[in-house]
C-alpha cells in the first residue's frame, strides 16, 4: 500500500466569516495575502518532506473558497517536480470539464511528467457542482464534456506522429501537436474520483484508477462495483487500482491524536457550508437523481448525503456533528497511536477487499506545522513500513475459491 500526503491548503481564519457560504461569495478581503503566502510556503515545505519520509504527494484544486487556496494544482506540482527526487506526484484533480482548453492541460501534464522524470500520475475530475459558477461553465452535459476532454487529453499525450485535428461535441482543434511529449508512455497513469457507489463501473471500463474521498463505508460498494465491471471487461482490478482519502492523525498518545484529528476535521465541518443556489445547478444531476434528492430534502432535519457519514446499520449522521470516535468507527478518520492507526487501516483494507493507495489528509484546519510534521513522521516511521504488506485482495481470492469449488 502506498501513502500519499494530501492537503487542500485551507485558510481557517476566514471560516467564521459566513454561516451561509464559504464558497463563491465570501469576499476576498478576508484573505490576507501575507498570511496566504505563509500557508502556501508551509504546505510546500511539508509536501517536500515526502522524499525524506518515503511518502508520495497528492494535490487537488478548488476555486473561490476559503477551504482551499490551491486554485490550480499544476502550479505546486511544477515546484515539487523540481524539489523532490523520489516521491510520486498526483493531481487529484484537474477540473477538465470546466477548463476551456484540454490541450493546455495536456501540455501541463507532459511538462510535469518530464520535469519529474516520470513520477507524475494524472488525476482528472469533473469538479463539484458549486465549481460550475466560478468557472462560468454549463452544468448541462458536464459528464459528456468531461469524457470528451479526457479522450482528447489522452490522444494529445500519446500522439507522436505530428499534428492531428479534433472535431467533437464540445472541443474543436485543427492542429494538436504538444511538446514535450510525456516521459511515461503513452501517458502517465490515470485517476478518476467518484463519491457515488455507481461511479466505479464506468471508471473500470476505461482502465483508470479510482479514488474516493472521505466516503467511509460507501467506498466498499464503489470498489466492489469497480471490480465486478473490470473483471467483466478484462481490465485491471487489483488493490493498486483503488485510492481512499481519509483523515489521518498520529501521536504518541491516543488522546492527542484524536485532538489532532478533530482539528483536521475542521475541513469536514466547513467545506459543506455552501449556499443552496450553488449546490445543485439545473442540469448537473440526472433527472431521476434530482427527483430523489428533492423528495429527501423535504424531510425534517435533512442533510445532503455528501455531507453525511454512512454507518454500519445503514443510517447516516452529519459530518459536521459526528464525533471522532464515530468517524473512526466508520472509516472516515484513522487516528491514535501508530499501532492503533495501523490496525484501523488494516481493518479498513480487509473491509473493502484490498486497498493499494491511502491518500492521507494530515492537515485540514488549525493543526500547527510542528504537530503536522510530528504526525506525518510518526506515520512514516511506524505505520507506512507495515502497510507495504497489506496487498491481499480477499474479493478476488473469494472468487477463485468459489470457481475452484
């Protein structure tokens, strides 16, 4: 199992400036550029320690929000491609459904891959519904636009035979011929992100790796759907195809680790603070899903599924009010002493049938630099070496056993 360091570079000082929305409409006067510079430099320093710790690096992007200062994940990856020597670098991800120019994205990917000498993995995402407005994008047809952009990026990266033209539904280019071409052939490993249990199937059909964020028990359904479809179409389906992002906090004492996890979970308590008009742009969701969501929203105390945690009995609890113990029990958080964290991850690995990539959100709120470094270093020294042995895929083994019987 590989471990990827992940952080959204949050700006927590602005989190109390609005109870309506921390995305899209929060005035930028609440962002002090000097403090923002300190935050960005701090997290680049922490990511750069990955080489020392034997960890990999994962960067994402969001727009017009106080929960993430990374407005373009390729920019820190350029710096890290030069500063690091062994860590693999992942963009998870680039919002290609909202980008007007997929060829520009292909050029960025190729340049990072060459600069890192083949250590890049490209994570491409459709983007959250509330990203539609700051991008001035069209919510209708987002999935078709995403898939066309993906196909165009892959062709641009793989092509070595001079210019080609592209005439699609959304994109039109008469002369595509990127320089440099990527270091890895035909292009870097591809990742998609899905928060829906059904998202695994179409990802498996394309042979891409799939990651899911903070989805707890839902992730097992997603991974099982991926495996089932991958086996049907003859695509890879081992643990290396799966990534799971969880909040992780280590300390010498359990109580301190849980306190650190609580600070990181400030991200969970603030990221869902989005004004209603941006949560579900017309046409973004399929009609049947919209109808289901509208019916559910009429119930007292309704909280959208994306802001809840699925428990073992099928009930859901809001992320914003869940305790650390509840989040540990349902695989959203791994926190404790190094031994406890290893055992929690091992339990999750067995639960989902094998996990090849743990995406470790080790900083997400008020946690200090010193506390963050201590947590990461304890993890790297005492947990990560033991995770390398967690490669079994019980789901496939059960299938083999049934076939033999």
